[in-house]
């Protein structure tokens, strides 16, 4: 049951976002059994930005310009998303604002704009149409991370509304949390932990991150995978126009190389944009 301050958020006919506590915030829970291959969620971008550095001055201005064009309801949902800013970074930004902006109102607006840009950087997905395009999908942003996951690279139309789709790659039971991998799929545990902490501010505690035999075996599988040049030479990406058989073959091969099993492990999904 959801609390009055943290209501459940219906995302699709098969899942909803629920507040999982102060340390985890919202996560996505299956509201019914989902069979492998079924669509979990479809979403459309509300803000799309083309920038190599999302925290550059130009990118921040564009993010806030597009934010200000949103309807009030979407602004409210955007503002409710998790925003990660490293403590030392936020202290430096506040010090700079205090030093060069004597007007309290201007300073407050500047800090609010900076925080919105950080919210975008925390929650956005890269688009495959360009190395520099990113977008915010309000519902997709509710998925929590787990390293034990399988994804497809991003694909989407540059001139059309950016879309995000998630598919189950194994059977998911009602009541299970559905997770995705934020980015560092093939890095070893220590590298993943360092990057996740730096970029998103948390230490992953999924099954292959908790020190132990399974984590060690997963690292061994990753070392083996990363050295398999023939696999990466043939399967370095999956195109949106691949057939279902192509995708199934890719996922099967990737699971084999990673030593994954549909019978055990965290909830996995494939997402494309």
C-alpha cells in the first residue's frame, strides 16, 4: 500500500512505480505476471537535447528552455525525479552563485536551473540517432538499476518523437521489482561500483555486486566475454530493424557468454529508444 506522500504511479497495464523506502526511492514493480518477450512499458520523451556535455552552459540553457515549455503536470513529474549532485560540486556551485549574484531571487533561479540540468543528467537516456542526443522519459526514469541485466543499444528517429520501449527477457512474476542496467554492463565489479557511485551516487547491491562466489564468477565471465573478439566483431550492436529471431539469437548468445540464467537472478529487460 502506498503512503499519502508517496503514492503508487501506474505506468502501464503490467507495472507501476512504488516508493521502496528512503534509500531506494521509487522503483518499478510488476502488477501481474509478465512473460518473456512481452512489452513492459512504452514511453515518449518530453525533453530531447543534443549536447556532448549535458552540464555545459548551452546544454543547461536548452534543458531549462524546454522545461519551461512543458505543461504544469509534466513539470511536476519532472521535479519529482531523483536528482544526483555530488556534495563538493553543489557546494562549489552555491559558492559561485553567492559570490557573483548578490540578488537572492536571481541566485535562487540560477540554482533551480542548475538542479534541473542535474535532474536531466541523472535520468536521461542516450539516443542511438546521435552520440550526443539524450532525452527524458518520465515513466522510464522510474526503473532502478541492477548490473545483472541484458539490454539493447539505443535506437530511435532523430526527427520524430523519441520513444522508449522495454521488453522482458525472462518471465517476471507479479510483485517483483523490474530493473535495468544504467550503463556499465560489461565492466568488472570494481569498475561498475566506482562509476555508478560517481555518476549516480549509489553503490549497487545486486546479486553480482555483493562480494562472494557469484560476484567472482560474474567477473570471470565478463573477462572471458571482453576477450572474445569474434563475438564483439559480429555482435557489437543490435539494430532496431533486426527481426525477433535476430534479437532472440543475440540475447541467447549474450546470456551464454555472461553465464546468465533465466531461472535465477534479478528482473531483466531490454530497452530501446
